[in-house]
C-alpha cells in the first residue's frame, strides 16, 4: 500500500525533471544575454558570455555559429566606437595645438626632415650670438642646443644653468662633427652642442619651469663663457617643451587611428 501511494509522486518528479530547459534553450539564453550586453556597449562581458557558450555547447553547431557572428559584430562595433573616440580626441588636441603653433615657423633647415623654429629664434636673427636654442619637429621630438659665438675657441661640451642657488648641469657631449661641432669664418668662431636623447639632464625642465627668473648659463669646456638668458630664449624653450607634449599625444592618437582603420 505504501508503494502504491508514493509511486505517482516519484513518477511526477521524474516527469518534471525530464521537462527542464534543453541544451538549445540554455545556449539561446546565453546568446540573448550576450546580445543585450553588446547593445549596451559592454563588449568584454559579451565576449565572455559567448566564449562560455562556445565552450560549453560546442556540439550545438547552429548556436556556435550564431555566437561567432555576434563576436564579429562586437568587434566591428568596438572598432567604430574606438574610431569615434579617437576622432574626438584628435579634434581636441588639434584645437589645443592651434594657439601653440602660432609661436613657430616651419623650416627645412635640415633637408628632408622639417623642423619647427620658434619665431623669436629665427636663424637670421641669431647667427652671431651666444644662446640656448629650442629644437622641435612635427612629431613632438624636442631638444636644446648651446650655441657659442666668439673670437676664440672654448671647446665647450656641457652647460650649467643656474639661479638663486639652484642649478642643473647637462651631460658632457663628445665632439663628433654633428652633436658637438665647431667651425670658423675669418676671426669668428662658432661652437654648437646638441643635447639629444636626454643629454640635457633636466636643463630643459629647469628652464621651462623658471622662465620668469633671471637664469644664467655657463658654457663649460677647455674654457668658460657666461650669459644671462634673454627673455625670448627662455620663452622659446618653454613654448617648445609644452608644444612637444601636445604634438606627441596627437601623433600617438593618429597612429592608433591608422591601426584601427587597418583592422576594420
């Protein structure tokens, strides 16, 4: 009698268990969840859902194919979103750059590779003077050079910039005919030392952050020479330094945009 009473209940439990969601239904639910995540822009979470679906239900060829199509659609949407973001950031940086670039003129002084020269340091106005020059190119690379003019050689290979007990000294740059070179015309001597790839050793930052101070420069070599920096030379270095950061950011954004376009 007891078996007769409980047998229908057991059969009912087995019947309910057999009527649970099928593999196709479970895969379909995950696919729908991934679509919702994709529509809301949560692409990484959507990818995780789809990866799980393709792993757990790899025998369901139709659902796996749908998951792959959705993954491709997510990749397309993400690239479009990234492209829109990069376009907006490029526009912001270009607008930020506009007033800064008014301080510079484009020059082909070094041949095929153009450079940007600060208007206050035009070569025709700076040929026969001793000063620190700002060097900037359109990609944002920035460095300085020390330019000595006089009637005798000092063979300088280093500079020290100082003010009110604070100072910064560059690295020594060996004479090599390019980064450290000299030439003469009659009784006049010129010495040019380029402090590239960090050889300024913090001199650039010191000048840029103290452009309103009466900075002095010591040209150091076999002999010595001293100058007080002109206001416009300090401003040229400050402006070039600031502009270099914006140019580098803009160049990086454009490079990233080209990569996204290639991968579309």
